[in-house]
């Protein structure tokens, strides 16, 4: 994934306690735009244009950072992006392009 790409959330199941850390969470079947890609060791995460959360202390990553969402929760989407708060999409294989 890279900055500016449109991605669709394929896994919006979060443990309820994560809301304390994230505040706002992505929802399944909604298209988002990548704001930033972060890589920490073997894990990579994305920040989304539509969701901005407060920075929290992540001492094992060197201080205060906005928590990123795992890239495993998203697929790159071939659809044109529409700037609205939420975009409901009908998931069909022809609309989704998965890349590594």
C-alpha cells in the first residue's frame, strides 16, 4: 500500500478495548484513502485520511504516535475515491485489486 491509494476495509472487527487507544476505527466495506504508511519491524500499518486519532504513548516505537491500522485489514481498491465521510460499497471481485 502507498500514500494516496484507495483501500477498502475487509475486517472491521476490533476488540472493544481498542476504542480507548484509537477513538475512531475503520468500518468493514467502507473505502478509505491512505494518508501515510508506517513500517515497524515486520509489521506495517496505515493512517487514513478519513480517520484521525490522537497520538498516544507508544514507548516501544519511540514516543507519542498516532496508532496505525494493520494493512491486513484492507485491500487496495480499484474504485474512484469519493470524498464523503463514509462510502458504502458493494464488494465484488472485479472491483478489488489486491497488491502486496
